[in-house]
C-alpha cells in the first residue's frame, strides 16, 4: 500500500492509505480462491457418499470441520497476526490448499475429514487477507458485495464444469483434482495484493475484545448463518428423499449459484440504500418458504426453483452482516471478526445437522434450520430495537442502523 504513488490510488474510501485497483482486485481474487470449494462441496461430498467413501453423517462432519478450521484460522489471524508479508502468506496458503485438495483423491472416511479440516486452515489464511481489505473501507457492505458476486461467479463456473462433465466421467476424484488445479490461481494473485495493511485507528482506551453488543452481533451472525449451513450441505440427500436423482441436485446447485450471483449483485447495488433489518427479515421469510418446499415430495422444477431462491437470499444477506456488526460496535473490532463468525456459523449448522440425520432420513435438518433462523432473526431484531442511538462515525453505517 505504501509502495505505490498517489496517482494510482482508486479506492479512496479506505480507512487509512488508499488501495490501488490492482491491490483491491487481487485481494478479492485471493478471497474467492479461499471460498471456491464451498460452492461445490455439496455435490463433491454427495459424490463421495454415492461412491460409499463417506456416510450421510460424514457430509455434515466434513463440511463442519472445513468451515470450523477456516473460521478459527481467520479469527486467530485477525487477533494475533500483524497484517504484514501478505503476499508471501497468500502464495504459501494457496499451494498448501492445492496439496490438501489433491490428497483427498486417495482417501475415504476419516482421512477425508482430516484433509478437509486441513484445507479449511489454508482457506482461512487466504480469507483473512480479503477481510482485512474489506474491513478497512468506509463502505464495507459494497466491497463485500463485490467479493460475494465474484466468488459466486467463480463457484458457478466450477460447478457447471464439475456437474456437467467431470463428476459424470471421473467421479469424486476428478472433482477434487479439478479443485486442486483451480486453487493454484491463488498463488498467481497473491503477489499482486498489498504487502501490508495499516493498523485500525482506535480511540484511546479501545482495543482487545469487542464490546458486549459487538459480541452479541457476532453471536447473532453465527446463529443466522448456521441455519442455511445446516440445510444446504444436505442438498443431494434431500433431493433423493424427494424422489429426485443426483442430476437434479447438481442442476439445483448450479442454478443456485446463478441466483446467488444475482443476490450478491443486488446487495452491492443496494449498499447504503436499504436497512439491514429489512434484508434480514426478507431472508428469513424466504428461507422458511424454501424449506417448506424441500419438506414435500416436490417435482424437479419446483425443487430447483426453491433452491435457487434460497441461494439468492443467502447471498443477498451476506454483505449486510458487516454493517449490522459495525452498527453494534462502531470501533470495528467486532466487524473484523464477522467473517470468522460467518464461517463458524457455516460449521455449526452441518455439525448440528450431522447429529440428527441418518442414511435413510435427513429431513430433520429442515426443522433445525427453521429454529436457527428464527432465533437469529430474533437477535437481529433485539440489536436493532435496543440501539442506544449512538451512531457509528460512518454515513453508510448510520443509514443501515
């Protein structure tokens, strides 16, 4: 950041020295690489179950471990590491991620769980680089929207490739080899990021743990995100229980990514113009309607359409966790942990789901998801309507409160 001339700065809404367009774009690309697997993990793990290399409960356990280690790594890095040597960290983490993805080819059962956990740690380091850039901007919801839109576009391309050709011809192993190859792109973009980020400018006496309301906002984030994580990872088994084949689940996953891209794009366009509470309320009602469809013996077109609607609102709400958290803690200490909280939520959902499913029945995850999202919505409402009226020092966040 300090190694570029002022004429190159285009991201003028940064807190601290501005980022160049190249640096901001490279940071987004590194983050896209960190979350690429999440867009295809339902069909990859579903393929492992079809090949009898993983049990139904193993789907939830594998997803939980990957997201958990990603969240722990991202959170710890944000708390204890200086934002320095980011380029080297990005390259090494990308290479490690590719190695872990490739290692999944020769494993089954517990070995798959261990490798997905290791992959999550590498992904967490890459995500930390991106969150550090987003969290230092005045309009974090806009940059988060750009990030999510880019992420879903890449996931969609990979999902179409895997579902339409790779998995049908080469099975789950082909899918993980493809994932390893695309993971190497992170090593290409990492050297183009800023070499370091400046420390956050905290008021005297601030530092350390976020305040109580900031911690509550992180807890709300965790619970809200866990609802979708509990249901979405069981997409393929839910399709089977509706009497539908794996091809329908793969099509539903791909079209959901298209819808997610639309949702993320809408969030980017509406950043600073819509209240976060409204977004959370819409997401809650839409998700409950989608899961009602999943609970029935729906035809393929309705199952696919419902999953697309669920994907759209899931990505539409994602950028608004940041302004919600900043509204609760204007110091941004909690906001810097928002990404980790979302990952923990993504891990908690599959973990809870894995405790209530069996190989013959997975529909209990729908009740679980409904309970979690209603609890999360209650927390959002409490934060919104118990606000003291103290405003964050940012116009964009005050409009969201």
